[in-house]
C-alpha cells in the first residue's frame, strides 16, 4: 500500500481511513476525462443529481481510487486534485443508513464513506460534498498510462511518471530539482510509468528508507529505443529528441530517459507503508 506525503502547503493529506474533522480543509481527488477536466476548470464542479450518497460532488482522498475513473474511458483519464473545506461531516458506514441520501437535510455538508465499510465494491473510501463552492481546484494530474503500457507515449503530451530514490535524496530533489545521470540510454533523468519499478530502486537502499517521487513530465519529441545497439541508443538527443523510451519488451520494466530536467515537475512523494 502507498501513502502520499503532503507536498501542497497548508492542505493536509489525511489518510483515507482517518475520519475527517469538521470544518477542516483536506486534499482530495476527482477522476474524470481530459475534456471534462477542462470544463470543470472553467465552470467549476457540477453536483451529480444522484448516486450512492445522493446529490453532490463525489471525491476521494484515495488517489488510487480516483485514478480508476471514468471506468469506460481508461485512455482519457486524468485526476483533478482539489482542496475541500468539508464543513460538517456525516459518516455513512453501512448500506441502508438512515441518512444515506438525506444527510444534507440534517445539516451536514459532506458525507463520508470509510474504507472497507461495505458501501462500495472496491472497499475504498469516498466523500460526497453538497456545495461545489467548498471545492477549490489545485491542479490536474495527467495519466500515468500504467495500464496502457506498452502504448507509445504521445509526443508533447504530459504524463505522470515515477522516480525511485532515498528519502534524503527525495528532499534534495524537491528543493533543487533533478540532475542528469548516465545509463543505458546515455545522459538524462531516468523515470518510469511503472510505480512498482520505481519502488524497487535504488536496490542498495533499504525499503524503509526509500521514497518514490510522482512527477509530471512533458515528454516532448520521443524516440523509441527497442533493442540493444540501437544506432541512437545514447545519441537520441543529438538528433532532436527530448525523451528516449524503452518499451518493456527491451528491458524488464519500461523506462524513460528525459534529457532536460526542466521538463519534469514534482507532484508529490509516495512511500511504502
């Protein structure tokens, strides 16, 4: 299981199994399509007229849950990261709860389904916020395409990727940015869209001392390097490419090498529990 650290100042990253405190602002997530995210950025959230908890805007403090939506459009998914003043909160922890869909009529601003409460099939927590004005957009997290690998990355598109390092070095990177290293693809910053790959490195660092940086990357012009001895294996940047991509058929797990660290923006830090 993964837990986020709090990178956004003043907005706590409350663990999804911790009951929210009335009147507190928390970071949450909403999964949607890229097109819908643009509309929401312009016009704000529109409450669903009905759902498991009745009318409201459905969010989760669990990024993994939000990343699964919409279920029918896996290749168009993005996640909107928001901050929410939850107001007065009602816990709905069983199907058929007396206030399951009428909590707002009793003076509550947010309904909260704790994880593993039997309310949702996935067992993940969910929040329903009555008034969209309680929600402020922070940013949009692009797709990681973990489920789409080995789909080639699209040029000039933003993707979520992961970088495994030590806790100490993660803090240095947050403060000063990434530096190039040298490896199988020559100079650059080595990243992956596979979070499990990032979790398994650096091999010499004990697991409890590791962190994984979740980052947003504009890949620019991409060159696929899909066999050992490729003519551009270490010189792709000299030919105008910004990112080199190794599909998983070439290496055990897919890998990217980004030439310019300025193309990389840290989203947050995740760590093993």
